[in-house]
């Protein structure tokens, strides 16, 4: 409000909001940070419970963040699991190595 040129912004009633009989200060910078923290905690499926959405639209956004978080966690897990498996040429090379190791062990026993 300090940079506004409109005369109504300098009234005392513009600096205090009353919603359902409760007084609020419009200079709450933590709202956006709390919203980002809530979405982060929800999308990572941690869900501390320190912040809870109060409106139906907020609950819908959190439900969608949960689905996106579960999907991303599943995709990352699948990608990492896929990276840990051998491709066909690596499996063929492993089969050759195992066959040679078995041949060497058989010669030692013979």
C-alpha cells in the first residue's frame, strides 16, 4: 500500500481486512511460502500435517499435487530400476563370463 497513488489505499480501513468478523492484516508475506511448502510436502507424499487446506479448491489442488508426486516418484523409481538392468549385449557378455568361470572351475576339479 505504501507505493499506491489511489487515495483510498491510505485510509485506515484499507490496511485492515475484516472477513466473517475476524481481523486480518493484508501484509502477510508467508501465505505464498506456506502454499509452496504445502504443495512440496504434499507432492513428495510426506504430509507433515502442519499445514492443511481449508477450502475445497485448496483440497483439490493438494489432491492433484499428491497424484503428481506419486506419479513422479513412480517414474523416477522405474527409470532407476531400468538403468540397473542389463541390456541384451550386457547379458550376452555376462553369459560368456559365467561360462568361462564354470569352465575354469571344471578344469580345476578334473
